[in-house]
C-alpha cells in the first residue's frame, strides 16, 4: 500500500502529468513522469482501464504495480510525479515482467526529462 503522501489522487494532477510530462512506453505499461519544483515526496498514480480486463484483473494489476513502484519512489527526486498506465498486455504479465517494464519505463522517461532540461539550460 502506498502511503497517502505518495499517491496522486486528483484528476487535475493526473491530467497535468499525462499532458506535460515525459512519456516512455514498454510492452506492459506506459509511464508518464513530471518533475515539479515542489519539495514534496515523489508521488505515483495508476490508470488501469477496462481494456485490461474485468475488475478482478484490473485490481490485481494495480496491486502488483503499486507493490513494484513503492521502492522505486525512494530513488526519485522530490517533487516528481509518476503516472503508470497499464496496457492490455499487463493482464497476463507476471510481477517480474511488470517490475522490469516499470523500471525501464521510469528510466527512459527520466532520461528524456534530463535531456529536455539540459536543452532548455543551453538555450
């Protein structure tokens, strides 16, 4: 279970991260990452649509992703917001596959974010 301070729970927070953050897609998840100027702890939210499966499958996928992201949040900078969108292939994925995809997605999105900020600084 994610602590309350580590959860994104407002629709405007989700839409801000998805619209303006950096996106990285893998086979099972799409990760949206946004760095804000605040000093609050990193926060995460999950989007698991009906395309993934029925409610039992969606909740199972969400629980697995929540469990996998908890230790990863500690490695992110303060003020970072992460939205993880489960793709339909996530329904049949193992926890190991979800963890690998989540790690890869966060890494790719972080790299894109670093490149973007370096390009803005050089201007």
